[in-house]
C-alpha cells in the first residue's frame, strides 16, 4: 500500500482547499482504492486559514456576526487553540518564550473582508472596508487569550486597515472635527486627523503573511494588488496619493515613523498589515512557514510515497514562492515525487511529467470554474489510471504497489 499526501491550496473563485483535496482523493481512490490518502488542505493566510489551523490543533471555533467588505452582515469564525497542542516548531514562530500553555485566537481576514465574498461586479477597493476584520479582532480581545493570529490573504480591501481600526475604536475626523464613520478610500479626502485615544488594546497580534510588498510605490499595495480587487488603471494615481497621505496621518497619530510604509509586507491585504503594525504593534510572520510547522508538513512528506498538490493558477514564480510551490520544493528535497494539478498551468511540463493542467484545451474560464472539482477529480484519475506514470519515478515505485 502506498501513502499519498494530498495537499492542495484553493482554486480561486471555484473550490476551497479542502474541496480540492477531497476531489483529488476521489480521483485517486477510483484507480487505487487500497492507497492511503493523507488529506492536508493548505493556506498561507487566506481562504481556509482559520478552519485548517483550528482543526489541526484540536481547537474550538465560534461564529461571530460581522460586517462584510461592502456592508452586509455575515457570520465569520474565530478559532481558539491551546498552545500545548502546537508543535514546538509552530510555537517558536511566536514570542511566547518557554511557555507551552495558554491560548491563541485564529482569525482569517478572508471570512470577513475577503474578495471571494463579493461578486465581480461589486469588487471596488474605493468602497470595500476591513471593518469586519476589526470586529473579529475586537471579539477575540474580549476573551481571555494570550495572543491573536491573523491570516490576511484573499482580501477585498485597499483601506490600509483603517476600517479595522475604526472597529477597534479609532476615530477619523474631518476638518471640523466631525467623525467620518466609514473610512473607506472613497471618504479619505474628508479625513484630516486620526485619533486613537479611545481605541481598545489588543493582546500580542501576529499577522501570517508571505507578501513582501511595501505599502506604497510601484511594488506597493495599490499598484500591485489594486487591479485584482477591481481598481481601474486611471484611478490608481489618485488612490496612491490618498494612501500616502492617510498613512502619514496614522503614523503621526500612533507616534510611528513614516518609514514604516517601506517595511517588507506592509502592503499585504491592501495595507492592513501596515495599519495594524502602526496602531497595534502587530508582528509579521511567514504564513506558509507557520502553516508548514503547524500542520507538520515535513513529517507528513517524509511519511509519504507520493505528493499531490496544486491550486487555481500555477506558473514559474510558484516554484520559488509559497503554498504548493514550496510544497513541491520540500518534496523534491525529501526525494519524494510530487504532482501538481492546476486550472491554469504556465510552466514547463518536461520536468518528469509532474505538472498537469486540469482544464481541457479550449474550455472557457466561465465554463471551467463551476466544474473545477469534477475536472480535478478526472485529471487525477486519468493520471493514475495505469502504471505508466511509475516510469517517471522508477526508483520509488520498484517494489510492490
């Protein structure tokens, strides 16, 4: 019997990481029902982050009402885990010192302020707010916890986290001292001063993030991620100018240097990393490295004979980046064959035959997205339907299968 690690990230706008793992397992079991499948949904801070980490640490999840990115009321989870349930490697990612006890709240920005919560026609960073994420932070802070872990991938916002800060008690004032209730970028021209004197205190806050972009400039939040969230090209200069001005106001209000805007990762999730670093002394930690330690990926790779992974889009940068690309690198280092299945595959496919596009040639994206789970299942089934695939890795599959 072979042991297979199935560790997929989400297929954006189609299926979750857990759904992708389940689809791949169905495809594999249809041809090799005797093989053992170790399902491990991946997230580096975005969709699925809270559920994956909370479940892995035998934690509890609570649902809380919060405000969505465009004002709708929705329900989002907060996970609560015990530190003693984490591996020593995962605990070392935080500043807990020698303590192995205590509790940690796990929050996923995507569940409150995520891009996937909005249909394409409603995606507009001028109007989108991170207020709901702040509501989750506030709810967690009211519990007896030792720290908060926030995953910030998959956001719909470009508001510097000012919406979240408003939920935590920050005031955004116009020239007359009147509060601007909803500090989305559409209202920024009104804001002349920021007052954090009534803001609540948070326990130590850690942000899981693998983005290294600064807040401003050609590699900043607005320029790089704004278009993905619905920002029109001709609006980019105006939003960048206002972002720079509001960042200075926040730094002044919090006694921080403007140089904080240039910190690697400050531009994550529309600048919420910057906002929470400036106002709440949040610390950035590597999302995928944390998830890898939390989920014991090195050990699970070592125990596997074969690794299946993938995501919606996989290109050359994925192999030197995060998520499935990093998993492929770890598998190779361990001498384990790894197969990548992706909806959009833009990479050389002559490296042992381990890269597979699941979308049939000529199929439109609008047609493929609703069928992603079926396409993934079918692609895995076709790949392992015969023993011919063993020839790619004869040294590992020379014994009885």
